[in-house]
C-alpha cells in the first residue's frame, strides 16, 4: 500500500498559521439573544474564577447598567480607568486602548463588542480595538447580542421594527476562538425585566412596550441558537479535517445531490432544493466527470453544466469533480464535507452482468450515509444514454480514428516482431505486443486499448504459435499464455488510460494554479494603475481566450470608459455602472442581462469596490464550469487588491510629500524669523534716532521707515510664533482667570489700531472662570481685532461678545465690513491664506492660522462665518470656544472673633 506524502507548501502554511495563532490572543464571545440574558454576568463569573486561580485579569469596560448583581461580581477585579474624549458639547468616557496595551494583562474584559466609539478615537468601532488587543497577544472576553451581527441586522429589524445601527462583520465573529451561548427563555427574561434586573425602571417600561415583547424575544432566541449552531458546525468540520476523521458524523442533516448525465438531472436538483429547504439545512450539488463522460457531445455536456448552474442558483455549493469512478468520488466528497444524506436519481434496471446497482455500490462504500432516491419526473425526454461500468451510464466509444490506429499498431508490431522470431523466445516477443497495448491506451484511451489487446493476442497466435498461419493451437499450454497475455493487456491498457486521464486532470489544475500564481506575482510588482490593468487584462484574455476590459472610477467616483474599449463591440457602460452600484455580477451566464456577450464582475477590494471587469470569452460554456467561474472571480479579486494597493501607495506618497513640504516650510519660517529679528530691531532703532535728529521731510521719511520696520517685525514675530506652535515648543501656562481681563488687555494693546473703530463689548455678569494661558488667548483676541480693523471701513463698529454655551465659553468678534468670501471660511485658517489673494492690505496670512493653533492647543474650536448685517455689508464673525471645566473652590474667609468682630459690627 502506498502512503500519500503531505504537501510541503501546505505544511509550511500550516506552520505559519500555527505560529501566528500562538502569538495572537484568544477571543471568547459571550453570545445572547438580547440584553438581560446574563452575558456580562457569565463573563464576570468566568473571569473571577480565573482571577482566583492567579490569572492577571483586568476589567477594561464592563457595563453594569445599574444592576446590583452585576456590580457585586466586579468586586475584587482591577478596573481600567476610562479615557475621557471630548465630543461636541460633552466629555464622554471611552475604553482606554493605549492604557490597556501598556498594562498588557493576561485577560482583558471588554463588554459590548459592537459599541461605536466616540468620534476622534483611534478606531470607530470597539471590535477594532479588540482586534488590536488580540494582535498584541492579549486574551479578551467580550459580549455580543445577535441583533448586532451585520448579516442578521435587517432580519432583526424586520422582526422587531427597530433597526440597530451598531453592528460588526460576521467574519470577525467567525474568527473568535470560542463562542459561549448564554440563553434565557422569553418568559424568564420578561420577568427579569419587570423585576428591574435588566434596565432601570424608566428604561424597563419603554423596553417592555417595544423591543421586549414575547414574540420578539422568541424570534431573537431562535436566531441566536441557529447562528451558534452554524458556528459549532464549522468548529466540528475544522476538527474533523485537523484530525483526519473519515466517518460521517450525523450532527446535521446536510444534503449531497448527485448530478448525473441523464436528462432528469434538473428534476433531481429541484427535489434536492425543496428537501434542503424543508430540512432548513445547507446542501451540495456535485457532478463527477469520468473519462467516458468527457467524450459526451458538446451539447450534452453544456446541458449538464446548465444543471450545475441551476443548482448554484437554488443555493447549493456546486463542484465538478474528476474521477475514475462516480461512486467512490461521491463517497469521498460526503465524508470530506460531513454530508449525512445523499440524494440521487432513480436507479434503472441493471444489466445481467452487473452484480449490484449504483445505489448498492454507494451503500457499500459509504454505509454511514443515508441514500435517498428521487422518482422520475413527469416530463422526461427519451434520449438514450448508454450504460457504463459504474452503473450510472456508459457513453459511446471514442472517435473511430483511435480504433483504426489500434489496428495499425497491431499490424506494425507484427511486422517488427516477425524478423525477430529466430532471435528471441516467444515469451520476449509477447512483451512487444504488450508494449503496443500500453502505447495505444496512453494515446487513444480505453476502447482502442481493449481492441488492441484482442488483436495482439490473435496476431501472436496466428503468426508466431505453431502451427503458424492458423488459429489452431498444438500445445494446450499456449492457451494459458493467450489468457495471461489478454488479461495483462486489458489491465495494462485500463490502468494506462486511467493514469492518462488523471494526468490530464492534474495538468489542467496545475495550469489554473500556475495562472493564478503568475498573475499574483506580476501584479505585485506593478506600481501604476495602468500597469495593473494591462497585466490583469492580458492574463485573463490568455486564460479564457477572449477579450477583457476594465472600467475604473475617477476621483469623483464616476465609472470611466476603458481606454481600449473602442475595439470591444457590445461593451456597455450602463451595465458596468449597475454592477458597481449593486456589487453583483451581470451579463453572460447570470440572471441579469444574460443575453449580452459580456460578463461584468465587480472588482471588490477589502476597503471598497475599485471598478468593474468585463470579459467576452471565446467559449461561453467555460463560464458554466464552477471551477472556471471561481478562477475568474479570483482573478478579479487579485486585480482589485492590486488596484487598491496602488491607490494607497499613491496616497502614502502624497502624504509623505506634504509632510516633507510642511517640515521644510516650518524650518524656513524658523530660520528666517530668527535671522531677521536682530537687523529689524537695529533698523527701527536707527529710524527712531533719525526722527530725533532730523527736521522736515527727512524726519517724516524716518518715521515712515520706523513704522514699516515695526510692521515687518510684527510679521516676523508671527512667523516665529507659527514655527514655535507647529514644533510644539510652546508650553501652556494655564491659570483659572476671568475672560474679561484678557479682553481689556487686548483692547488696551490695540488702542492705536482701533482708534477709528468704536468697540462695543457684551460681557454678561457672572461669567465663570476659565483655565487658559492669558498671554496666548490675548494674542488670539488681538489677531481677530486686528483683522476687523484692517478689513472694516473707518467708523464701523466692532463687537466683542462672550457667553456660556453648554460646557464651553464662546467668545466672538463681529464687524460690519464686506464679509468673508463664500465657501472659503475654513480655508482662511490655513497658513499663508488670505481672504483676497491680491490685496493692498498688509499681511501674510498667518494671523488666523496662529489663532487656530492656540485655540486647539487649549482643547477648543474656532470658526468663521458671515455676519448678520445687510447683504451689501454683511460683516464677518469670528468665534472661538474654550472648555469650562470645574474651577477650584475659593478659600473661605476665617470667622472674626473678639474685638475684631465687635469692630466689624460697629456702625
């Protein structure tokens, strides 16, 4: 008995997977139908048991919802402090991922896996936080409700009438190492709700009237049980594969449908689909192609492939297997996929030389599989299919040329052997005839090999056995020679033809694998989108012997016509757009526009769909073969991944370029500002000296020189401030202080600049103290007031207001000037950006950029908008906000005693 050697590539891949799995943390999900079934309690109970055994357990996030029994289970467990994240007008607690990674416990508890994080967090979803924790090697226990699974979201919404927006992908759920089902009957759960063990009383009353109705809970419980059963089934199948278990375990009534070459195969497939639906189980449909079935006429083979396609449309997992014997292949497939029921067509009467029927052979090969025979359909086409040795049908013999070549080979062997008769014994001459049988079988198959075996025995008897030139045999011993020669020839021919068929199948599989490998290798080296498209189209055209074109999206997301689409008649942009919008295939061989000559496939990458692949094959029948269709879909996936990789390479290059440009700009700003401050100080110092020592026109020129030098020095100061803020060299000196003092200080420092503008302040009494750096916030107010003075006509009023809004103090500077350019409000806060690109007003466009950097350093926000004035002069409004916080308590004055008290009480 020969022992099959393991595949080295599979062993290496398994070793890599085992190594990655060992370095990755383990994930256990406590899964339930709804809130209140006890998932968090079950998680905490398991965690406390491990904690008592000495395991380092850290509670990252545990939502108790005010339940006393849940809070009691938290006793003794270390709790990770939350991270406070600012969101709109509130500060919210969130899971501190960085602290958890730094702490690195052996086990981390993270409740509510489908939770959406506050905007500004590292990941938008909590399950992505858990993914990073697992990659860091930290084990995680978490909880999940069935309504949060993405695939069941719409089903739950249809049952309960409530659409849940917090979901997670089913793929993450399926990758969990363990799934623990926490189940509670509907009546018991409703009783828990009424007892206040699920929500607080106000929430419980609302939940009882909406989500927590008995019908909803029973339906959700069924969904949770079924989803857990599917997960356990996958675990069982993986265990069977790992342990190489061959017997079928009847843990599920999974169904295998056998598609044969007969005309009633469609009836068998439909019967299998109805039975699978009644049993609510998955089902497979398999067509086994033998060497004889390969010689079917093209129309007959296409009808069989249409039946395979019908099975796929009805929900089956389809496959076309290549084997010598149908029964053996079906038994092996049933064991491999743990399919406990096999459904096939009705057995016809066996010929007199057959010992058993096809179903009897299957029962002998797979006694652990239930066999179901489907009766014949009401409408049958009387197309005879000859019988074959496996009992399911034998096909007409091969081409006539093969038999002619078999006869010619026999004659040629005889002519070669006649001159050798005096030299060699007859036993050696027999070897030549056996060699001829092997050659015919290798080249032309079984039928010609059988004919060659009989002809060679007859030729050996006629020409070489005495009496020669006669079929009479003088020595009875030669009868044994003829029998052995015939048997050996038949067996050798059959084995050689079978090996030839297996070699042909292996060659086709190797060709498909090689094509995928070559495409992946070529795409991995491409760095431009056009190169990826060209490489993919060439590979697909070569493999499917047709024309391939690729539709890509532009920057706005619109689908573009292929560059080489002009020479592709029948190509339709509208169909490609439909495929892109719906993410489904269309065209040839599908249910959407099947009459077109092109097949359109979406190029689905991990992040998004990158385009559409269109293929016009030379032989449309190839796309009906499941293996060929899967290979084409794999080609499309490889192309999409390559396009996405190139896209992100371009994004990374642009980001790197922007970062380097920003770094160079900041370096230049710092260098220029430092080097220019000294000569500028000397310049306006000399200008002041000239003012004191000159008269008349020279004195006016000296004053102008000094003013311009000071203005230039102010610009250089802004450059230096911007560079310091960008580099993080500015340290905030925060103090609790009133905003009124900073407003007054800013107005005093800008007295000359605001001399032509009346300033009105609206600072209500009782404004709270705010923690900020007074010097920097004064700089913000000065810049905003300076902007108002520059761009507002003389005499126009400038208003400063301050008010408490939520948990922020909002300060605004409003003017009555020409207003801001529409659509560029946010852009004004960028460096070197001004309201008017060409303006006589002095400035370099850094004031507002400095304001934003200072305000954001304080944790606030700044905005710009149009004022509320008339359309011809609406004005501009600039406002910034600072978080309020909680100021410290003021010290209470000591109570007066003795004479001091009496003195204070005197009138």
